[in-house]
């Protein structure tokens, strides 16, 4: 337990080399040890190693939990590793981990960043758990980044109908959508409407306009 706590501290502080040495020296590893390494490598911009730890964990007979798949999906997002991400999503569905909204959000983000926006929307549409503002923002941004401004703005409007007030990230995603799709008038209207919604503009909003 003490070793796992220290390992987690090293990983969270970004000292991944010390964390790796400690991990390899451990005589007994539990799921928390593996999770610390997978999350640490993913957050420390070493996604290939994160996926290698994920693979080793499964080979060692341990079943990934919600924390494990969040780290692995983050690694897939960074690498654009669609096939690996799809396998992880299959596992998530088999194990019913898609009841967790954070896991669903990570899957949507992964598919979006890998360029499979339709698959991201399938996950978004089929969610069993209640969508959060992060869920909506992730999906709007996925459409925005792939130049589908019309669908991004449609979702932005639906977000408000779902009873969630858009925040700075929502507006940034919608403005990015207008930017990528050349929707100048729509973008300016959105920008002007931010004050009416009580959302403060920041440098990213100005930059996007």
C-alpha cells in the first residue's frame, strides 16, 4: 500500500522515470499500481508507454476498471490510435463501464480526436447515463474540429434545451465551429450573445473571432 501511494505520487508529480523504476521493483502490484502508471504515462505525454502498461496489465490477468480505461483512452486520443481505442471501447461495453459518464466522455473525445466523428456521435446518442455539460462540449468540439459547423451549432442549441447553460468552453467550441466552417455571421451573433447568457469572454474567444 505504501509503495503504491509513493508510486502514485511520483506519477502525479511527473517523475515518470522514478515511478517506472519503483513499479518494476515492486514484488506485488494491485490495480491501483497499474492505474497510477497508465494515468501517469498518459498525462505525461508518453502515450505509447501508457498503452504498453495497459496491455501488460491485461496479460497479468487483471481486469481494467473505470480509472484504467480513462488513462488508456487518453493515450489513444494523443496517438490517434483508433483501432486500439475501438478495442478498449468493446471492453468497456462488455464490462458495462459505459454506465459511467466520465468513461463515455473519454470515448467520445477519443473517437473525435481519431477523426471518427460519426462513431463519437453514436456513443453520444446511445449513452445510458445522463449527459453532463462536458459531454455536450466534447461532442460540439469534435464536430467543430472536423469542419462540420452546422452540426456543431445544432448541438449547441440542443445543449440549452437539455437544461444546461453553456459555459466558456461551450461558446469556444461553437465559435471554433463557425471558424472552421466559415460561418462568419453565425459566429458574430454567438460572440455577441455571450454577455446576454452571463458568460464572460476571454482571450480564446476573441482569438477565435
